[in-house]
C-alpha cells in the first residue's frame, strides 16, 4: 500500500518505520528536517521537507497515487486543514488524522472525518483500568 | 451588527477600531497574554484573552448570537478551523478568513468559508496595477467566486466616462459600488458622472465577468 504521512512526529515516525518494515511504500512530509532523525536508519521511503497544506509538497510525496493519507503533526488545525484539502483535491481513499482537542475532534467528526483523538482514548483507557483495579 | 474578531494583530486591531467607530458591537479574541493586556488598555471589555479554536473560548464569546465571525490570525490553518467551528457548532451566518498564502483561498472557499481576504494577493495586484494602469484587479471573491469585486481605473477612451451612470449600458449582474477620485470616495447614484482616471470598484456576477471586462479593452 502507498501511504503518505504528514508529520514525522513520535507517532508519525513510529508508523512510518512500522509500515515500511511491513513492506508498504511510505513517504513522510515534515517542515523540520531534524524530525526525520526519528526514522530508522534502514528507512527507505521518501522524506519531503515542506508544509502539509502545500499541494506541491503533497504531490512530491506522491499523494496522487497514494491509497492512504495520515495527518499526525503536533498541531490539530494543521491536521484538520491538510486532511480536508487532501479529501477535496486528491480524493485519497483512506484518510486518517489525529486531533488532540476532544471538542474539536467531536465537531469535525460531524463532517465525516476519520479522527483519532488520543485525549479521549487515553481518558477512556485510564477510566477502564481504574475500574478494573477497583473490582 | 455583532462581529467577533479572532486575532488581535495589526489587522484584527485596526478592524476592531474601524467597526467600533461605525457603532458596531465587537468582541476581539487574542491568545497572547502580553498582546491582550495592551489591547485591553484601549478596548477594555471588548477584548478577551483566549484561543479562538477552543470551544470554551467560542462559547464565552457568545458566538451563537454573532452575525459575522472574522478570523485574522497569522496562521491560515487556524483561521480556517476557527471559521469551520463557528459554522458547524453555532451556525454563524457569515464567516470571513484572512488568507496569508493566496494558494489557500480556493481551498478555504471549498471548505465553507464565506469570504476570504488575501493581503498578499491584494498587495501583489496593487503593485501590478502601478505597472499596468487600466488593469482589472480582483479584490474579493464571494461564495466561491460566484460574485467578485473588482477595481479598475478608467482610461480617457472608456465608454463609462462623461455620462450619467443611469445612462450607462452595463451588463446584467454588475453594479458600480464606489469611485475613487483623487482623495475622494464617491458612492455613485444615478446622476453621478464618472471621469477619466477615476478608479471604480465594481461588484460583478460570475456570468457577467467577461462582458464587463470587455468594456475596458
């Protein structure tokens, strides 16, 4: 599968390394060249220096032929804008994004975006562990 | 009219001042504490400290009662998301966003922002105008380009000069909304007469654009 990842964040780089190892074709876009240091030495995918809302950067990452786009920069609004841009312009079949702010995540899920909200997920996980220990 | 302005930089600040002087009700939102305290010295309770993309801040602002929300922070993605949140959650009738990178204008409009203003593009156009007088300069596009506002300077052979506006044959869906003559702004009426070198601001529907442009060739 061809995957474009926006944001070589902790999650972005981990995903890139794992998908690469699994045999997927991975490109990573980030605006900070230092972020690419998080990638494994064996990482053979493409790294593109650029911002995620920039169509040119996305095109050189191969978005036009990608089957999946994953927006995991550390900025919620960047991820939201990039995901919507990719959905409108490139119609990439699978689009996933991270949004930390739970309220924003809920609002934009209404627009049909496939949002992962680590804040909600962690809170849920912690709650269930708490209850488990109480039993 | 109740207008919420997000972003207290130079654009937000002068917009706030302008609207206040025109007796509009405004609320300015600034997230930087230092800038906020400076602004509040002048604007008092009309400015609040908060992040416009956060739901709590938007609620405090009484967004649901606002007629217009204007997002003029220096970051395009923030401006977009602020406008979208206002639309999704509070059904604000009208949202306007500042676009720093002109390439984003089209995207903003596809994603539901009612109007975009790109200083970069306007300045670029104005500079071009200095180079090529009589050119047709787009200032603002509304509803994804359905209606546009243009600026152009009238040359000595323009068919629009030296006649009462009511006698002009303008294409359908096209209206002259202002004329700039030296330092004077003229809001035209039927008996206004345009002159050579006047700069006119015109509202033009999509269909009428080409016919209208031909008037200036």
